[in-house]
C-alpha cells in the first residue's frame, strides 16, 4: 500500500499549484482522503478532505483550495489558488475510513504519502 504525493514546488504569493495523491495497493473508492500540512516548526494541520460525495476544508483555505478525486485514476487532487506565504508547509495526503466528524483528525488516517514541499514566497 502506497500513497504518492506530488506537485509541490516554489511559487510566488498569489500563484497556484496542484497537488496529486496517487494510490497503489488500495482503492480510494469508499475511503476518506485528506490533505494535511505541517508548516516549519508547527504541528500537522488539516487542510481538506473528500469523503464519498462531500468535501471539507479548513477555514484558512476555504475559497482558495479545491479538493477533488478521480476514481478512474485512483488519484485525489488539491488545487491551490491565491497562495499565501503562510501556506508554506510540507503537504501530506492520508487515507482511511473515517466518519464525517473525524475527517480533520490526522491520527485516524491509516495510510500516508511521503509529503511534498510547498513554498510560497512573498
């Protein structure tokens, strides 16, 4: 079982990036897939999640980020627009079977990707 996160990079404030989380050895169908991030010197925090037909966002990214899934490709995407320097972090994708009220709890996800660095310059 492996999750592969990719798409990070260096971008100027106001720019955009699209992160991808591809799974092998498991299918995302029926699972919750979440994106979390860990800024330098801080704890991991919830960014967004997709569960069946519903999406969930942290207040800090609502209106700027969009999470989506392509079941045919077994991949989940995080489109990040209007990036800010405070979005700088290592971004991780996780997968698991979660109830709606728990999607922001990283410790309940079973499988994780390796992380991809996003750096937003001012």
